[in-house]
């Protein structure tokens, strides 16, 4: 079927001999440790290395310096500071959801997350696990706001996040670190890194444990990952990425109004619920270039990856019994792309073309006791094959046109072992994009684009324990229109303004209103209109402040209007998507040994999950303020931080009952402190 064509293509690709072209992250890691100018950041949004100011889209980069300046302990912590990014969870950091451009409850299926270009979205509704990659092993994070369906395929509707882990450079060096904070939060880690001749290596291990803000919210995780690269010859480069993650975590659940009054914000009505997961993965990259050394006609990169993920969850319903579900997901991925990024006849030409193949199997097995016991016993598999092409060329001086296309086919099989039921589905889609960009000054451009989008159903949208299997659902399609301005003020400040509109058809939502006990269904149309505004300023380039080596300020504001367009929910707000978001902060280095950062976040009102009729009052707006002070001398660094400095009581996640106006609230932590120490050698 799909597999036979795939291996023919792969065989041809791997037979090519080639010289490795420098990947995007290598440009950064090979550079000396000097301040990065606003127009010197390399990103891979278009699946090829480009300067950020040349990107025809709203793309930003969280580099290592920004990660270290923040008080963030996990990936969700650092992402919530970014323009237009919403983070919410239902009790622990393990269940964190990242949302871009107002998708609310379906964000896990509409925002694509990559690690070193490896797709980490699962085929079920659980979405990407943001705890799988420890923050201290990350070199930088690239965030694309808006559609990426042509280049990346399934899930890339609201945005794409690519997490780039560290690679080895320089002589052997390392770090031993430890931190301790409120709620008995302990983190210890060890890192070794370096480069010897043609081999680069980075090894990282971490142990993390917290009792959590609430009762029954303990989270324990252990991680190990390594990344190695080897330049075999002038024609072949290899990159190996391997990781292992395991965790155990408790599930405090939500609190209704009565439970909040009797148990308090830190209490739980679900003292016995828990879950665990194990995640193992590897990815091998072959970077080849078949041309003679005096010719540079691009290069071919092929990734082969495998991931195994085991999860187990137990929910206790008291006198009704308990339910448990075990899932095992295996995913094989093979992606290949040819990249040409050069000047031809004094005109820039950027071209990428390739294919993506994924084969995933989701085994679901239920158990438990009493009336609530799960009888799940099925396997849902999903096989995908896609081809894509994207090109950008300089038509006139500084005026660029771009366009792309993707053909994407999936093949699902549904095997219910308990009923001997077997069925298949084979959705397919063609999507296109077109746009233009004008570079009117150094590091500045205006751009406009239109791009079709799509999303195939997750396995848990086809099937759930209570409603069974529903293969009559349609696949989601849509189109995004975007206009953007990116202006560089002489490398002293950078302003971005990006209005957009997204129209989707057949978007999948859980419908708590028109179906008894609720079920997944297609909504006719949804529309999201918004504006994203960001400003980053390098203050020390404007004013020479004595004893201050660095001072940067950022301000972000995002307005979005996500609504249903037809049916009984016409003109109603999409739940859990705030109309207004803002963040601001600064970080500074002074007196040669000190670092200080202060970051504030504001999230406006939004309706609770399941409140598709907007029938209850919206969830209250909130703001948080985080600060961090660090001191470093020689190989030693100590730091102290405070989160939610003003001790605001808020909920990041609220769910309305499907049968009443009652709501379950998931309280966020109040003011909390953390302190730690690192030894670099």
C-alpha cells in the first residue's frame, strides 16, 4: 500500500553520496559567544535555514540566553511568556496544553510540536507531552504562529513549535545543578558536552519531583537524552538523537463550587486518581550532497525515527467502581527533503521539496472494577504518506514571491477485538499556499499570504469508551489569510504586527449540548480573527547605563476573536480562548556578576470548556508576575526566584458540566519560591 512506494523513494534517497550542508542549529552553535544582533537569528520555519527577518510569517525564537534569564522550570513555563501563546493544564505540569490562535480545547490537535524536527504529537487526543524534553537540555525554541499545513502537514493549523536540543561543541565541559522550591520541588541534573575531531556529543540527565500545589498532585519524572553528530566525510554527515523519559503523576481533578468551599483551593475530590507514562525515541539524520566539491546545488536530508509510548491511567469513581486504561503507541517516521538556498543570477532562490511518512499503532486496553470498568479492547492504526514543495524566489530586487503545495493521504484501520469489528478509512487532501514579501529596509519586511489548512482526526475522536466508534466524522479543512509587518530599528529594536483570519470547516469539538452525555461531532464553520503585536528593545544600545552590561525589554499584546459561525452556536465564543493576552518584561546583567529578570503575564476572560452556548459567566481574567535574581562567579552560579509574586488566586483551566451550570475549577499555585545552584566545569 503506502509502504511499498515509500521504501522505493527512501532507497533512492539513501544511495546518494553527499557533503553535509550546515544545519540551522549548527550556524548558532558554531558561532562565538557574542551578543546576537536582531537580524542574525537563524530559524528553520520553512524547513530550511533562514535568517529570522527574512521569514514571511510571524516567527520568534527563544534562545538559550532567554531561557536562562527566565524563572521557567519547564517548557510550559517558558512558552507562556511568548506572544499569542496560551498555556493551561488540568492539575499538573504533565497535562499542560499549548494553544496558538485560539483553538481552546482542541489545541492539542491543532498545534504541532517538533523536537529537532521530529513530530511529537501523538495519534490520540493526548497531544504532545511537553515534559518529555527537560528545559535545561534545550538550545532554542522556534515558534511559528499560524498555519504550517503545506510544509508540516497534519496538526499544523494554529501554529508550529520546534524545540532544538543542545549539540556538542568545544572541549569537554559540563554542568551539575540542583534547585529546591515550594511544594517540596526538587530538580537535579547533569550535563556533559563537547566535540572531538569530527564527533560532537551532548549527554543530559535530570530527576524532577514535586508534591504539587494541591493534594494528590505529586509528579515525579526521570529523563535522559543524548545528541551526537559525526561528519563522516565531505559528502556525508550523521546526527543521532536518543531519549528516554518516565514519570508517575497524580491527578487532583477539578473542584466544583461546593468542593472549593469545603476542601479549599489546594484540596482534591479525587484522592486516588493517578497515571504514568514511559517514552522512548531515537532519530537518525543523514545529511548528504551528491555534487562535486566546487558545486553547491543544495543538499538532501533524510530522517529515520522511532518512538514507543506507554501510558496508564486509573480513575476511581467511588461506589460506581473504577476504570483503568492502558495505551501503547508505536510510531515509525521517515522524512526526506531536498534543500536549495542560494543566489542565482543575483536573485535569491529558496526551494525545499520532500516527503513525510508516518506509521502509528495505538493499542487500547481497558480494565477496572464495578460499573465504571472499561471494556476497551481495540487497535487503531494510522499510516500517512505526503509529498510537499515550497519555493521562494526574488522576482525583483527585494520583492519575493512564494508558494507551495502538499498532497497528504492517511489510511486508518479500526480493529475491535471484543466485537470482531474491523473497518478502514482513507482520507486524503491537497493544500496550497501563496504569498509575497517585500524587504523595504535592513531586517524589515512586509508580507501577505493565504494558505489552506487541514487536520485529520485523532484516534480518540473516532472512538471513545462511552460513545463507541464513529467513522462518519469528516476531516477538518480551512484557510488562513495573514498580513504582517516586521520592522528593525537599526538593530536596537524590532516590531512585529500580524493581523490574521482563519476559517475552518468541519472542526471537531466535544458537543455537550445536542448529544446525550456528549460526543464528538463536526461543527459547520468556525472563524478566528486576531492581531499579534510584539516589540523587543535593546535598551543599552539607546542609553549607556553605568555598571549595566545588558538590558532588554519586551512587550507583547494579542487580540483574538474566535467564534462559531453556524448552527445553534452561531456567533458564540469558542471556549477557553481568551480575547486578550499580554506579556511584558525585562532582563538585565549588571556589575559583571549579577542577572535579574522580571516578567508579567496577563490572560483575559474566556468561557469554560464545554460552554459552547456561552451560558455561564466567563472565567475571570488574571495576571502573574515572576522574578529571578542570579549571581555567578567563576564556575559557580546561584539563583533565587519567585513565581506569582503578587499571590494572585486564579484558574488556568475550568470545565462546565454537560448537564448543569456547575463548573470544575483547576486552581493554579499561589506565590512560590525556588532557589538553586549550578557548577560548570
